[in-house]
C-alpha cells in the first residue's frame, strides 16, 4: 500500500518533539516492510532524509486553515492508499482531512497526546467549540484512529471511528552501547555525591508537569539529590521555571542544563540515577522509552506510563500528576539502594526490548491500513 505521512514541521530524529521522532521511525519501518512510503512536511527548513522514504517539504502559507497548493498537487499525483495525520488541535491537519474526505481518500489520525480534561479545560471557551465543530468530525471520518496508548481516553473524547492500538517504538540500534564519550562528572560537576533525577524534553510547564515536578521536589525536602532539567526552552517558560525554583528555595538543587541532542543526550542520560516525567497529558512518551533503553529506572506520572508497562515490568514507580504524590515518589527513590535501582533499570531495558518495537508497530498499522482503508474506499462513507 502507498502510504503518506503528513508532518507539521520536518521530521528530525534528534528533535525534542516526540511526534517528529515517531513519524521518522514509523515511516522508515513501514518502508522497510516493502511499502512505498512518503513524508510530506509542512516546513520552511530543508527536509531531513529518511532511509527508504520519499521526503518532501513545503513552506507553510499564512492562512492557518490553508495548505500549499503544490503539496495538494503532489499528494494527488502520488496516489496514496492512505494518508496518516499526526496530532490533534492542528488546523493544517483539519484542512488536509477535509480535502482528503472530499476526494474519497482514506486517512488515519494519531492523536499522540491523549485527549484529557487538563487539555480540554485549558482555554475551554476556544477548545470546546473547536472540538465539536472541527475535531470530532475529523476523527470520526477517519478510517481509524491510531492510539499509541490508552484507547479509553480516545473513546471518552467522543470518537466513534474504529480505534487501533499500536504503541510507539524505540530504535535500539540508535542507542549507544559503548561507554560515554564524555565523562559525566565533566558534564555535570554538581552531581558528584548526589542522586541525580533527570528530565529530558521541552521545558513546557503545563503539559510536561514541570511546575508539579518542582513543587514535589520542594515538598520532598531531599538532602542528597539534585533535579536536572534538560531540554530546549518552550515559549520562554524556562525563565518562569527558574523563578519558581528560587521561590521554592530549591534553586541550588535544580540544574537547568539546556538542550542536548544525539550522542551528547545519551552521554548525559547515562549519568542519571532516575529518569522523571510527570506529565499532565501524554500519548506514548518516547523520552521514557529512550531512558529505559539506557537501563534507567523511571518515575512517571500515570499519564506518562507507556501502555502501563512501568508497573508491570517493575521498571520504576508511577505517581499521580500532583505535587504530593510526586514528593512521595522522590522521597522513596532517594532512599532506594543502588542495587534496587539497578534492578529497576535492567527491568526497564527488558520492557522496551519486549514491548516497544517499531517493526511490530509498523506491521500492525500496515495491516490496519489495508483492512480499514479498503473497507472505507469500497463503500458509501456516510452509510
């Protein structure tokens, strides 16, 4: 089947954006299965090649709900059997879904971030009308909705279309297996003699729960630990997080490291004792899978627990997205012996080896494309 993935922004496998990483590896794995695959990216930057995949970039137009004419011309000429859209709350995806629907071309939607009350009720006066006028019609006209995590949250959002569950994967071949090129002590001298809790991702206080993380760290009153926040600033929120750390009197224990990519990211991650992600809303957090691939125990919120597997594999602990629960998690993990942390880390590696393969996910979705897209194209769409 001819597959097109539509990306808002270029697909950079070293990005802090998990959607970019997912599209890159999913399209690559689907092409490796013998399917003609393409990524059409809405980006002004030079596209990054993906092995075996046709990659084309189109500069965005000014109007939010319009798409570049050349993108639509090229898409029609490519004659896809299915077009895979990524993310919700996205006007360009809405515009393309409408265009595809009018032409009888099947499309699939991956929300990536699971719809949640935290998201829906923030600026509800815009999101609630948008949901019922635009979002739900787009989702319910899809051949199917792809759930990377919790199907129940998607159903609770009002989705009536078929739902196919297939988690994001991890490319274990891309995870360095040799010793770090740069010693951890030289990267982070503040870590000497301390237990290191590390977050890696964009510094987005709301979605990533970084305000809760700082509040929980302060409540825990840890004596021998530091919290390291690694990632690019998001809408200038890094300044407010630094100010919060000072107000909470934990400024000396919180390190804002800045963004790192590629090998440098894994060199830094290897020095952490525990990876933390206490998001209010997530889909399938690739940062957790990357940390688990490096045999790091994980403290995750219930929203950031990949397919519920952290508890099942005893790969860390799961907390609720509130400061009190996070504080208890910090306090517990500061006291856990290193041998127990090592066991959790080894379990985390086993978890990703057993459950999170891009090849397996690609195969599941290609089969679903064939089943649902064929049915969609072979009958009246409104019947």
